[in-house]
C-alpha cells in the first residue's frame, strides 16, 4: 500500500518542466513595466515573472520582498519587479520531486537583528528531510548560517515535505512538516514525519511544549497526525496557529492545531486513496482524534494561507485566503469566530497554480504561482468604473 500511495502521489503532482527563462543561470533580472489586468472583478498586477517554481514570500521593512525558488535560490524582488541574483549562503537542498527550498520568514526582531529563516528539504544519509536554517541578511547575502531544526529520519521519497514557518506573538517558531508519503510515522511520537513543531528562534525547545519530558517523544512536537501542511498563519485576534493540509483524494483540511492533539492521519481521513480504496481504518472519526474545522472534497490542494486585516478592501477584512494548486484559484473563507460560514472562489479559470498567499504591507494580496515561469502577483478589488 505504501508503494502504491507513493507512486500515485508522484503522478498526482504537476510535472516540473525544464527552465527556459533567462535567470536559469542565476543572473539578476531588471525591472520591466508591470502588466495589469482586470479579471472577475479583481485588479491583478504581475510584479515579477521568470521565477522558477517560487514557493515562499516575505516582506522586508524597506518594501522589497524575499522569494524562494524551489530549486534552491533565494531572491530579493524590488517593488518595481527587479529580481536580484541569488542570495549567497543558502544551504544546499534535496531537490527530488517536491523537495527544494520552501518557505521563508523574518525574525520578529529583524529590524535590529536581521535573521532570515528558511525551510527546505535537507540532503543527508537516507535521502532528505524538512529542515530549518537561519542566517543574517546583509548586502545580498546570508551570514552566520546554521541549521536549527531537522526532521528525522531522512527518507528517500520525493513527496510531502510541508513546510510553512510562522512566528507566534512570543517569538516562538512553528514549523509544519509533511508525512513524506510514509503511513507509519505520523502517528509515532519518536519520528519527525507528519508533525507540527514549535521551537525557539535559536532551535531550542520551549519548556511548555506538550511532549517535553515524555520518554520516546520528540520534544519539539506541537501536534501530530498531519499529512502535508503547506499553509499556516497566525490568527490576528486569538494568536492561534491555523493550518491547511492536503488530503489524498478528497479530505483537504483546515485545522486549528492544539497542543498535543492527534489529527488522525492516516488512521482516519475524510478522503480516500488515489485508487479509490480506503486509507487506514477507512473511518472518518475515531476517539482521541481531531476533526478539521473545514474540509474540501474534491481536493483543492491548499497551499498558502493568509488572514486579511487591512483597511484597503473593507469587503475582505476578517477573511481567510487559501491558495489552491489543483483547482488553480484562491479561496476566500468568511469566518464567524472559529467557524467557516462562507466560501468564495476567486481567479476561477485564471490558469495558475497558487503556491503562496500573503497580505502585503500595502493592503494588497500577493500571490506566488507555481510554474517553471512562476510569477509574483499583486491582487486587489477592481474599482468601479
């Protein structure tokens, strides 16, 4: 069953085409006139293109942006779309399948101590595993680079690395990780697959993590029983972590992961295997295992998650935006506290796999499209003309 699942997961992922754009050699790209269009009531501006499978986005205090490219490059993109040469100092990545350079986040005290955090698939004995490194950004390079977290054991599979990075209000770092298409380890507390971890910014373990001091359990674990979490964001009011994860065939989930809780994968799931057969117990519920607060069947393949808190578009304020790879759209969720009470698809038939979604400092949404010629898009509501 594991072999079948792994092979089907590979087939389910979009193929990575050969790169033909000019920056494949790593050269910088000058700014070009932004292209704007109105589509389904949205103003969409292409800030930059020619990015190879961009994955993660972070906003620098000076208005520039950091963008990761999955093959292992970190770029600095200016507001007018100029793309830098690759930032030096990025760790080597395990590029098999979905592996590579993944998310990027700034230290909460970046303005005074410019640490940049990167999640990536780290090569090593046995294959690769999700890891987190940090380095100080100065003059277009990272210095003092060190790995502060490693998912163990490393596995040779090329699927399901996660991974999003989210700092909470106390400066602790949540790291989402995937199950690496392994059906045993997500339920094992001594294995790093299928978990959400919480660490301090230097990689040390918070003393109040739920499994600290428990024999046979990794002390960095926050919650477990996850499949492949590629969206995560901090609720702007409660400060709680929210996350999305891929189901198999159906059963994509939106969760509010609680300390020490088991989210069921692969014992229970709202989806089925790609061959139509049940997964795990074949049940959707089980004692001691949590249910999502919202789910999608068929799967939209959620990646990227952002709460909208700005005043620029009051119609969106309080909404939760979810990127979708399989359905090639953005989903706007209307919330009532911790309940989803409405769902609006945006960019339907726009033809782009949405990998990341962020709210920018200017109140626009920023999207990364997952393609060999990927784009950084700025999106807002179109003005009535």
